[in-house]
């Protein structure tokens, strides 16, 4: 990824009053950037396919959006190697390269991209106020594209081999494991869905679960238990992923929770399927969400319960979680924001 851009300079205070210098004041007390010379008609929180597509449509509508890229510029695709299911790239493309191309495209049309993450939003004021750890901004409309984060095991080897045999998305990466044996870690509906999907490609799918029974719904359990390609390892946790970036995954080290015995289980791929967490914490109590934090929108639009705030991508989609569907909802959010602004004007 490119180096972070220079942060926008805070609004200057009269000389001679060091205590009033914006650079010395906490973000929560700084005057929003542009408060004296205008404000942003559209502020987009988060990058990735949803944020960049929203920026593309908003900038082409001459709305000069500000895009705050967040803590993971480019989103989850930046930890993916080959992307072969995004339209327009017949030979595939590296995830980080795809995000760089999207960033370059939106900048071409006038989007201002900043490598800052929102830490606080005030949706009670109009215009809205968005604060980062560096600046504060005012927005006539706000597009939330903060995405979601796959829950991982927290192992150094898992991080090292992510995209090199370790994945958190069977739909994204299953194709690369054709005629190979893979492991799925988890015991809920997500894990069963991943395991069943992987049977299309893998010769054997082994589900590793820390308990002796699944949390998945009965119908999903029945489907998985009935599939001849799916095997089971119970009462066990993965303590290490074995392999290298050059050679890929070779196996996992398991620990039996009952006997405490360690063993090595050969495999050529590891899919972590223990759920996702939407990156929506700063909107709790401010936007309507479901029980686990996905923002509710007024289908078929991207409108939230707050007039002028729109949501797109994985921050509002607990079902599909694909780059192409995220991009589609980003388009929807930008068009909704444009129409909302037209009515206000």
C-alpha cells in the first residue's frame, strides 16, 4: 500500500494564543475542517469495493466526496492474494492491486482520499460531524462503508499464511483448492456452509471443532453429516498452521481439549469459519443495527434510520460478503445520497 498522505491542516487560530492552536487540542475539540470555507457534501467512511464504488459514483456526480480509508485501507481484499471472481479480470488480479486501481480511479474523478479512521460521529447535528484521530470534518451526507472483519484464531502462523493457504472465505478462495484436502475451523452455520461449499472442489473437507457437538442449525448439521467428503475432528483446537508462503500450507497442529495431547493433521488448506464482526462500533446507539451489529437499511435503498446517512458493503450485509456485491451496494448508496442532496437543494 502507498504511504499515508499528509493529514489535512486544522483550521488556524489567531496567532499568539498557543493554547488555542488546533494542533495542540484533542480531536473532539477541534473545529471541523472546512467550517469556515464550506463542508463536504459527501463523506465516505471506509474503503474497499463498497467505499471506492460509492466514491466513484459520487465524484462523477460532481459531489467532490471525501473518503476516509479507515484502519485497513482497501478493506479485506488487501489480505487476499489472487482475486478471480471480480468481473473484468479474466486472468485474475491481486487483491491489493485491485484496491490500488480503484483508489487511482476515484482520485481521477476528484475524490479526496485520506488515510484516516473515524473515531467519533455526531449524527445529531446538521451538518454531521466526523472526527478522526487527526481532524474533524462536516458532512451533508454520510456513507458508511466500514466493512466487516473476519474473526480469526489469533495465531502468528495464521497471519503469516493468510492468502497462502489460509482463508476466511470459501466462496472467494475455494476454487484454488481443487483436488486438495482442506480443514474448516468452526462449528456454526457459517462453518457448515463453508464446508459444504468446499466439497465442490476439495477431495476431503475436515471440520475441526472445539466441542463435541455443533452450534449449527439442525438442517445444516444434517447436510454436513450426510456428505461423504466431510470428516470430523472433535474437541480440538488449531494451535499452529504449518507450512510456508513458498510451499503453502502443509498441515495444522491440533490440541485435544480433553486429553491435552498434541498432534499434526496433514492438510493443504485452512478455512477459518468462526464468524465476522461488522466494523460499526462507533455507530452503536446512533444507527439501527441487528443483534450482531450489521446496520439496518430500508431495502431496496441504502437509507438508514437517520435521514442523510446511507450504508453499504459488509457493514450492512451479513449474507453475501463478496467484493462484487459490496461494489453494487456502494453504487446504490452514492445514488441515494445524490438524490437526497438534490431534494435538499
